[in-house]
């Protein structure tokens, strides 16, 4: 059992034959650092499981600025889900922050797999629910927390992002300029140094 089937097995219990069928359905894809997996304006017809590496989901705003929507870490599933579900052009791009290995399945293959293994329908629903929760939390964070609170929360909950993601991407995710985020980090560092 690979990480992929172990992840699915945590949500729906799989037989050995089902694990084999799932492993065959997902194709390994390598994305080099800086490359796009999904491009804004195209139709996304794939879902990927992140084996290793990190991805960034972002959109281009009206002024041409990149706005980071979220980061994708290993052992999670990713797609431009609205495009995937509706077959419409996506408003987001997904790029590799470092060399990344994905296990990818097309929509058609996933539908065939769901017919073959009906419990995959349950898994798909839970993935969609988790995405909705993630998006709702992000909206709440931007609407109800100060930049300082958002940064402190990220430092506590996702320190690997701070260590491995360029400052400008983290800043756009938090809804601040890189300069503002740099000032916040310096203030936080001063507090840590001077605290007893």
C-alpha cells in the first residue's frame, strides 16, 4: 500500500483488489520547480495526490498581481475543483514551489473507478467537503483577523510554509505586502528575543 491508497483507506476501507485498481488508475507525474500543473484559463480535468514537494494555488487579480489562495503540501489532494466539477475554464493556476511528484487521475478515469468501486463516491464527497472547509476558513481569516494575527496563526499551524515558501507568496496569501510581512516578522522576532 502506497501513501495514496493509505490516504484513501483512512476515509473508506479498501480491499486488496480495490487498492490495486486505484494504484493503476493514478499515473505518476513529475513537475519541476516553477512549472505550472494547472494554468488559469484552461479547463482542469484532473485531480492529483501530492506524493512529495509543494504546490501553490494562485490567481491573477484585476491589476495583474498574483494572489496566493493556498499552499498544497504532501499527502493531500489538489485540483482546480470548480473547473474540474463544471468543465469550465479555471480562474486559478497551480505551480510547483519545488520539484514535485504527483499521482494524477483524469475525471473520466475517476468516474470509471467510482463505478467500479462505489465507495470512491464517498471519498470524493469528503474531499469536496474538505476543500469547502479550507476555503471558508481562508475567507474567515481574511475578514476577521488582523495581518499580525494571520501571520502568528500561520507560524503556529504551518511552520513548514514559513521555512520553505518565498516571502512574497506568503505575504499575498496573508493579504499583505512583502514589506509589511517583513516588518511583522521583525517585530515578532524582537518579542521572542526580549521575552523572559
